[in-house]
């Protein structure tokens, strides 16, 4: 599964979706899924970086496996198709933002490399998940969906015994 940058940012302890982001990484550690990023994240981080400040997200991004953005001839065809689905109003008004284009590149990367899906908190992408699944066979998943899948696990020896265990 490819991670959108907003999920990485949500790892910050003061972020509203912090626990959801933690649940995503716990799921990977529990081998429920594999996480990766698109090389587009590097461009996003450079675009949003404050000059002269170290960005801890850049260090975290370097630790994750990455998939390259598809070739231009592929994205030039696919991204406009995706834009009409994900950002129909801004596409019609020819007013896509840099973040919108970045989101489209993440989706294109997932599709091009045949990945299972994209984990994002972006409501524009999440709201059209059914159409993206139907047209491109890609799952768009909210980090929130991982919260119920990850259960705190204690080592076997620290689990309480049952009455039956003590009767033998």
C-alpha cells in the first residue's frame, strides 16, 4: 500500500489523526500490510519545507520503500483522467493546486505499479474510492479503517489464565 504524505504528517503527536496513523504502522509491523511511498513525496516535502529548517519527515520518508513516479507519457494520459474523478470542479475550472497534482501522481504511481491501494486522509480521494476501484482496480483506504484491525497484543505468558487452566 502506498502512503499519502498526510498519513506521515499525522504521525506527529499533536495531530488529530495521530492514533489512526499509528494504527497504520502497527498493522505493517504486525505484517497485515506492506507500506511504501511514492517518490512524489520527496517533491512534496521539498515544496513545503521551510528554508533552513531540518524536516524530520524527510528522514522518515527515506526509511520507507519507494516506488518511482510513472513515466511522463503515462502520467500525461492518466492524471487528467484521475483529475476528472477526484477533483471534477477544479479540473473543469483549470485550477488544480500543487497538492492536487501531487495527489494525482500518488494515485498514478499506485496504478502504474499495480499496488493494492493508497492510504490517505484526503476526503476528495476517499469520496471517490468506489469509482477508482471500479475503473482502476485500486483501493483507497482511510487510516481510520486500521484502528479496528490492530489490537494490543500481550505476550502469551502475561495473559491471564482461565479457570480451566488452573484445574488441570
